[in-house]
């Protein structure tokens, strides 16, 4: 070093002032459980096995989204899709744009997992035995679609002054969407008075079908009801109006 030359101190600290109130949180995403899930799957050779099975990159990403989504926030395919798009940084970790992916891709991914289930389970079983030096049998539980096992009964009651304003339709569609798309129900059933033609026509437009009749006592009077049922179609989303029967559509 020549005489008079100034050398920057590599340990010198550089302080900057920041107005905390000016900071904005833009698209916050979780990354912890995603990183852990990816590491666990890498130890099992999961992605490599998917590649060996001839599954392309887009579908491998959808499968990872399904599996890691079940680890982080177990729910239906549609709820997992919303989680991947709005709350998770998994796409950044695997360099895949989940925001551009249609939700039907996750249903296709589930079908592929079921198609290759035996091979994938055997591969995981072998990897777990090797990793943990196990001689015992490992039991594998399929947790990917546990939310498609339930059913519920739907009931609604409106005050007399609220009837005829379309509120019943809005409430019904929102409730069914939550039951099918978020909770993963397979069936929703209801009973409706036989003389309530307005409600019966609405339920028919939404896809409910007549399953029978029953009689109940209401205000000490025998009252006849229809039994109606709506099964969930796994590859469809119950987003406002998507289940309306075009032959019966009307206000």
C-alpha cells in the first residue's frame, strides 16, 4: 500500500434510516413448511420417481402442490389451489407459476397419483426403510383426499319481509360453495316443504334431485316435505352459478 492511499475498512458498518410507516407488505408468502416438505420428498426420491414414470414438469409441479398443500393446509383441491396462489411461496422454490395454473390441474394431478399409486407407495416404502433402517412394516395412509368423505344437511330460513329478494339463492350458492370447495363434502342434502315451489325450483336449478318424501310435525301440524340431494363432482368447482341447470335457469 502506497503512502497516503485510503483503504476502505471491510468491517465498517453502513447505517441507513428507514421510515417504518412507509413500508408495505406486498404478497406475503409462507416458505417454511414448503421448504421442509420439499426436503422430505427429496429424501424419499419422490420427484425422481415421478420423472421415471414419464410425468411432465407441469404435472410434477401440480403434484408437489397437492402433496405439500396437504402437509401445510389440508383441504380440497380448490382450497389448495387458492393457498398455492395467494399464500404459499412453493412456486418460487420450484420455479413454477401457480398463479397461472388452472385449478383443474390439481384434480388431474390427483388422478395421476391414483393411477401410479402402487409404484409410488412401493418407492416410498423402500426409501423409508433405507433412511431409518427399518425392518418393520410401514403403513401408508392416503391423506390426499380425506376431505372428500363427508356429507351435511343444508337448512335455510328467511324472514317474511326478506322473501322474494334473491337472498335465498345467494345464501344457498355461497353455502354450497363453502361446503364443496373448502370443506370437501361429497353430498349435501336438504328437506323442503312440498308447497314451497319457489325453493324447490331454486334447488333444482342448482342440481339437487328428488330423493323421496317425509312428513314432520311443525307447530303441531303434520307437514309434508321433499328430500333432495346434491352430490359433489370432484372435477367441478361450485363457483356462483356454475351448477345451474341451463334447462331450468330463471329468476
